[in-house]
């Protein structure tokens, strides 16, 4: 008997210790659910899990910097993941954030479709989601709290309207080639749409070739080379971002043509390198898309975490630039 008693003591002690751990754990879990979850860092800072598209362009680099700086400024613990332009990587990152019980998830979706399942998982876990920069096409708007970013259709439309005005005295066909952004992404879909709607005002303006350059310089150069080989007369290039336009400049110059003169070039973004090309007369027009979303995102993260109502869509203020305006703006351009 005695012996048996002695052998039970360590077991009892272990059971007591385990019960204590479980109790403490469950109290902590209750605290987490009050605050929308705790990623377990031990700090009481709001934890934001952010899944970035990648590092495909100057715009994206500026956007990442803005988000990291704003998080530090706002005292928010940022968990950052670069998806390298792959949707499956973003889904994996979001699932990791759910598992870690972060307080808020934000992401810039690489493409528009295919998010319902993972967004539902976040909703079921009680973690609010903010879309930044790019939208999703989910019919169920309750899967996310808000969208913060640009009106991409407007950017395309402003580009097209400028072209209609610039070519109003053309008497014959004006051949346009279009470098599209990442296939299936909101900016590629919307900019294409806005531009096509605007140029419909002048039947002389015709898109003779349109292909994706994936928002990269390398993609822009490679696709422009193909366009130049296949189309003897190209009057206009509409590139969905500066980087593809900058890549295309190399192809145009190599083909013995003068960018900005032989071929009118319109791009979107207005990052420093794009603005320099515009000031130098190599580009002719840029519609701005602002990457400086960090401070607004942090405000929204705090609000949704606190359970405050936020508007379903918040659009960034943007402008357009001619070469003269680019020269003026360049000295103060931050990115
Ligand atoms: O979603 C915004 C777009 O993505 C920017 O125009 C482009 O440069 C970036 O890669």
C-alpha cells in the first residue's frame, strides 16, 4: 500500500501542474477572444498580419515601405509576408495568420477571384479582414470589413480621355498596343475597362495588340519586343504601370524608334523613375496611383479591432501628370 501511495504522488503532482497550465491557458484564450486574438508574442500590441502581393514594381516597393513604416509609427506589431505574386502563397499566409490568432488580417490580393473559402475561415475565426490596394470579386461583402485603395477604372479612363484629346486631329487609324498588368488582377481588369470605354469616343483609336507584362520591367520589355516585331505601325503604348512602360522603353529604343515621339506613351503609377521618364519626354502622360496606404491602413486596423464601423470602400486621392507637371513634382517626390 505504502509503495503504491508513493508511486501515485508524482502522478498527482503532474496532474495538478497540467490542470494549472490548462486553466491559465483557457483564461488567456478568453482574453484573446475579447481582443480578437493574440498572436502569442506576449506583447499587448495590436497584431496585424499582412500578405503583400510581391515586389514586382517600384510602386509595390513604395507600398511595402509605407506599410512597414506606418505600423512602427502606430505601435502595431506587423507580421509581413511576401507572396511572390502567387495566390497560393497568399492563401497559405492568411491561414497562418488565422492559426496564429492575429488581431487583424490585411492583404492586397494578387488576383480578384478565388478568395471566398479562406475569407470565410477568417470570418469564422472572428478575425476582421481589410483589403488594401486591390479588390476581390466575392459576392458576400461580409467576408471583409473594408477596401482601401484606388479607383483603377478611373485611372484607365483618365488615360484614355487624355489620348482622345491628344489625338483629336488624327485623320486616320491610331494603332494602340496595351501592356496589361497581372492577368486576373483588379488593376489589370479595371484599367483595361476604363481605357477602352474612354477611347470609344474616337473610332480612329484602335487597340491592335494587348498582352500581360505582369507589372514588371522585364515583362514590359519582352512583350513590347513582340509587339514591335508583329506590328509595323505602333502609334501609342498604354502600359498599366510605369515599370512595364520603362521596360518597353528599352525595346522601343533598340528598335530604332524614339519613345515619346514616334510612339506616344501613357502609363499609370507616377513613381520616381516613371516621373523622370515623363519629365525627359520619353513618356507623355501618367495617371497617378498612390502606394502610400500605410497610415490609413493602420487607422483602419485599429478601428476594426475596436469594433468600430468603417466605410465599406475608401478611395485614395490621385491626380494626373503631363511632362511639365512631372518636372515640377519630381523634386518633392518621395517614392
Ligand atoms: O495594384 C497596384 C498595381 O500593382 C500598381 O499599379 C503596379 O505598379 C503594382 O504592381
